[in-house]
C-alpha cells in the first residue's frame, strides 16, 4: 500500500493519521515510498541525511537548533514534497543521521498542523491483529 492508497479517514476537514503512515517523498533525483513515524512532540519534521542525498533533496534553505535526546544541535533544513494520507504537502525537514532509528522520516508538528489528527491506535507497520485477520480471511 502506498501513501496515495492509504486507508485514511477524515473528521470534517481534518485527515486522520496513525502513529506510523505510508508516505512518498519526492526528490529531484528519485521518489521513495516508505513508512514514516508520526511524532506530535516534535516541532519539526526530520529526514535521514543519506536518504535526502539519494533523493536529491536540497539546497539547504535554513538551519535550526534542535533539542533531542542527543543534546542540542544545529541541523540543516531542506524543503521536500511529501505525500501523506493522499495529500501532497511541501514542507521543511531538518537533516539528521537517522540510520540507527527504525524510521528514516519523522513527521512533526510543522506538517501535522496542516489539518491532521493523530489516532494512536493506528499503525501501518504492525501486522493485522488476529481478529482483524480472521475477518479479512472471511472466517
């Protein structure tokens, strides 16, 4: 399933997303489908530095001081087009080394404030629960 096909719902004019979502990041060189982590506690969205390079994101448009578990760091910022829950959004992403993290893209408040609601019971990266699987198998 891709970001365009995501099983998204809405409440009024707001799109409901889960704690993880299928996204498509569009760069100048390449476009990549992947799963992103939704983080309501992050003020800025972030993308892995190597992924951004591979996709051809850039140029650097700004730099921001970011507080994280690893301390305060100055990070470069790029703009990128991202498809999330069927919506194409142009947003700023800080560049970070996310190789040690499970998700190469983190969606923060700068994107979520654009009409998204987060349902913490929803995740696209977990297998179907046994009950849900039985229903989808017709049992």
